[in-house]
C-alpha cells in the first residue's frame, strides 16, 4: 500500500455501512504519519452480550477466565469449536452489566453465529455493536501525549482507561484500541489530529506479534498456533469450555508443532491470508506455513505467519508467489515456550 489509499469496491461498501466514517475521509488517510497516530478501524466491530447469564455463558464458550474481568481491565480470548480450532480471537471488555466483544468482523461474525445458536438455552442475548461503537487504533512513538489530548489516562498493557461512552484498551505500551460512541467518533473525525491509514496500525499490530482471523483461516488453527498462551488469552485453570480438551492436551502432553512468527521482506506484494510460505531444503522448496496477516508500507512487507515451531533465522524462507521474495525472520516480543 502506498501513502494514500485507493478505496476498492469492497472497502467502499464497508465504509457505506459505517456512519461515522465517510469514503472521502477514508481515502485521505495516509501511511506516512510520523510519530503518534490514530487510525480508524472500520473492519473491526463489536458484539454486545447482555442478560443475567452473559458471563456464565461466555465462561463455558471461551478460553479466557471471565472471573478475572473487572472494570479496569480487559481480557484476550479465543472461541473454539469442539476440536479446539478457532472461530475467533477477541478482546472482551465490560460496559456496566453488558459485555463487549471486539474482533475483526469475519471472526466476530463466525463466533456470533455459534453463540446465538446455543445461547437460546441461557439467559443471554446478542446484539451487533456496529451502530453503537466506532473502533480506532492508536500507536506510534510518543503516543502518550496524543492519548492525553484525547482526554484519557494512559492504560498499561491489559488495562482499560474510560470516559463516558468511550474505552481505551492498552494492548502494549505503544499500541491501543479505542471504542467510542459513533456520534462522538463523527465529531472526532472533524478534529485536526494525526489520522493515519489502518495499515499503519496493522503493521504495528504484526510487529507486536498480534493477529486476527480472516474468513479464509477461520477453523484452521488451535490457539497455541497463534501464540495465545503467550498473550494471556488462555486460562488453564478455569475449567471446561468448548475445545478445552484439545487446548489443554497440547499444553500438558505436547503435540503442537506450529507457532506464529513475524517476517519481513522488501517487495511490493501484499499476500492474502492463507498464502503459502516455502522453506528451502537443499535445492528444492516445499510448503512450510501460511500467511495470517500482512501489511505493506512503501514496499516494506510485514507478515505474521504460522510456521513449524522449530523455525530459526537460519532457514531460507520465501513467499509462494510469482516473484517469490525472500523473507527474513524477526524476533518475537514475547516467549512462546
């Protein structure tokens, strides 16, 4: 992606469904913002979970421990099928008695369909938050000043800073997600702020070792393949949930041979989720893994990809494409052991 976005037909449709962000505003966003930035994230949405059993219900559906969710923190978690393969990974925050699930729209839709199907047996209800909340990403160097300018205290990683009708989630020391009432978001978009393209935030998301599931990869991975055990997104003490047997077995008996890695390349390509990555074995190349998320800024490609968990920087890796650019393995910012 270059400095200024061209809006595709699919993106234009998405923007048309987003009352707080116009196609013209989106098209003007740039990846060239220096320092702190705020990026609209219209591809991330929310699901509102209400009812007397909302915590109890999600406790039996997800990898995170709802008993640990308070007003000052949020939870990372995953929703799996009976075989332990993920429908979604998400962030979960409370808003009064209501729970708010925040995720990329593809995976959120997949989980919502499953939760609604079985939720009829509990006192729980689900409502799309698409018309309630706008989602932004905040990041870049010296972003504390920007966060203060927006009226929030700086949340530590895992913590939530709140305002009336807005919540700021600390994903890392320089990486945040902001939920804001849509009316307030419309006003925010009129201010003179360092607005940036979503790609700038996504590149930082990848560099922190975070990921999300696009439609192609829903049901493809167990949580440990995306390093969720290293991101405090799996509780091994909470008790039973759907897929728990598989997830626990991989921890206590081993058997998981794959993990998520950060890769980079100099290329103009932007591979889709699921694109193969190949490793060189002698004079031959064979499939080794696949792309999960990708961002390209000025021909600098960033990837997070699932590969064998014994992959090292000494391995010769390339993208499976016409130009087959060489990929360099970068260190993860956390331990997966």
